[in-house]
């Protein structure tokens, strides 16, 4: 159960979609002068080294951030980028401190760097090695002046258990990222069950569900299940997908070609921000005519 390591996949096209949306929502939700609780169910190590042997072996960053990074290095292009994409690349630039791409931020780093002293951070990771590495980076993945107080929680536990134990948050404002590896088929069922429970416990929270778009029934059914859960709860939703190529039945041989983000209770600005950014991102990342993007959302 501990075979999955995100270091093999850091900075790939799926991370681009996931992290652009996460950063956008963090920045939107922290505009309001009220505390926010961020919950990360499957955190990984927080910051990834692009020169790491795992990253070098997979080369997956070449399907994502490596193709977008030249637009930031070109100052003329940089100033013309859609705001959502500009903010994402600027965040990565600030982590690296230069135009050279040596580090890639994971979700807990992205969130923590956009939270404030009044906010709360709840980070869960079950893989013991990744949690050890995450602990070593706590000074970088943290809220200001909060290493030893109750505002920050890092815990080696199943993220679904951690989520249930922390909602509703005391702040009554929350942003949750749920992104298991889905290497175990039960993860699809666990995501659906977690969302049913979460919307009962904390119906006003904003929940971001990442998933791989695969030629398998569980992947195809997940979005249908999530739409049904949203309808039953009376919650608004947004669904965005990004594909770099055609999704093949022999997915393991071809590599992941597409992924999606399903957001419950999204900011009202998210759809327009995605419509401005995803055409350019999809054009830069696609490897064949099947590459592209889709954005759908609830009508209510």
C-alpha cells in the first residue's frame, strides 16, 4: 500500500491542473478577513527536487511544468499570461528564487504560503518516508510563527480519517484537497463516501477532488457519483479536465494522459479564471490532437 511516491510525478500535467486551481482558490478565500482552515488529505513531501533520481527517472515534469516554464523566463510572454497561469508560475519562481527550475511545490507548500496567521493548516500523509521528509520541511511548509502552536497539525494517518476528524473546522470556513493515488480501486469509493459525509458535517466547505482520467469504469463513474452527491446536498460544483493526449486502455504503458478536478462550492470567479488560462495551458502541453480541456459546472 506504500508503493506510490509522488516524487515520480511531481510537476507533471496533472500537477499543473491541480495546483493552478488550488492556488487560485487559496488566494480567493484568503481575501476575506476571517480565518480559514486548509486540510490536505494526501500531502506528499511538500517540496520536490527536480534533480531527484525519482523525478529524473520518470521525466514526468516534461509533460507539465517544463513546457510552461519558458513562458515565465521570457519576460515579454510573462506579462501577457492569463492571471491564473501567471500566479501559478510566479509562485514556482518565488520558491526557486531564480529562473532556473530546481524545486517544485507540492500542495501543502502552496497552501501554507498563501495562508495567514489567523488561518489553520491540517496536513495528513500515510506514507512513513514521505511524512518524515515532510516533517523535515516544516520550516518551509508552515504558517508564520506557528511551529509549536495548535494552528498547524502534521499527522501520519489515513487522510480520509484525518478529514473526518477535522470537519467542521472551528473557523467554519474550510478548503479541502483530496487527491489519493487511486492505485487502489477502493480509493474511488472512499472519495465518494468521504464527500457524502463531509457535505453532511460541513456543507459550506470548499472541496477539491483530484482524480486521474483513465479508461476504467471506476474513473468514469466517479464524476457521475460526485455530481449526484452535489445535487443531493444542494451544493454548487465545477469540473475541469486537462488532457495532453488520448486516453488509452493500456494506460500503464502510455502513461497518464488526462486528469480532472471536481470542486464542491467553488469560488464564483473560478470558472472564468479557468476559461482564460486552460486554452493556453492545453495548447502548450498537448502531444496530439486529443489533447485539450473541458470545463463544466452546475447551473444552480
